[in-house]
C-alpha cells in the first residue's frame, strides 16, 4: 500500500492491514490550518474495487462531516469511487478539497451548513475554535492523558446508530451516516 511507504503518519490497528489510523493535517490557508486529525480508515475486502470507510476520530466542524460519528460525506468516496484511486488520493486530494470547499447543500452537520450559508465569517470562527479544542497540540496532549473531550470512534458511531445526541441517524453502506446529527458543544 502506497500510503504506508509515504510520509504520512500511519498506524495499523493490531497489524491488520484493513484497519488503520492516519494523522491528517488541515490544509494551509484555511480555517483548518494548524489542526491535526486522527482519521480512521477501514478497507473492505474488495478494496480497491470498493471504497474505504473514512471517519474523523477527533471532532471537526464541517458541513460534510458528522459531528458525532466523524463519518464523511464525499461523493468520490461514497458514490463515484474507482479502483484507480488509492488512499494517497484520499489524503492528498479528496480530504483537503473537502475542507477547502465544503458543500452545505448536502450536509451531515446541518448546523455547520446553515452557519456557513448564513454567516461565513462566524463559521470560520467556529471552525478555528474546534481546531483549537479538538485538533491542536494542546488537545492532542489532553487526549493522551485522558482529559480530552473526544469519544472513541466505536462509541461515537454506536451513539449515532442508537440515536444518541439530538439527531441520531441511520448507517448506510460503508459505515456512513445517512442523516445529519447536530451537537452543541457550548
């Protein structure tokens, strides 16, 4: 797998090539700059013919990322995946483009989508606040010491499936939620 031989920080889950974590840095010149997210990747048996499941472990404020489960709504992963793509494309092109150009008309986080359309400046402030709280070096240190406000991905996904939080949501193929879930962190 090209990703393992690249400069990306990749952690295999129990030496299992089908489950891994990747450290993803927010794109430069964006409100996500300076943030580092732990992204969980699950590769199906039919990979690369079937798309991977991608989810943010630490919280990220974005219209196309479910705030509770961390699942990503991105057409190229969910619907138009091709075996010509690989995980390098996901982390060097698809996710940076998603953060740079959110699509508020197809949200998983309805509150973020509405804020982006209503008040882009306030949206950027909220994004930067989430970066500081959940994706900064300080937030990472807190998570390592058990003080962070970040749920384990398995629990977050389970809460979303069980209707935890305010929106619940049904899980669709590939582990992605099919409805938005809003969460207030104030």
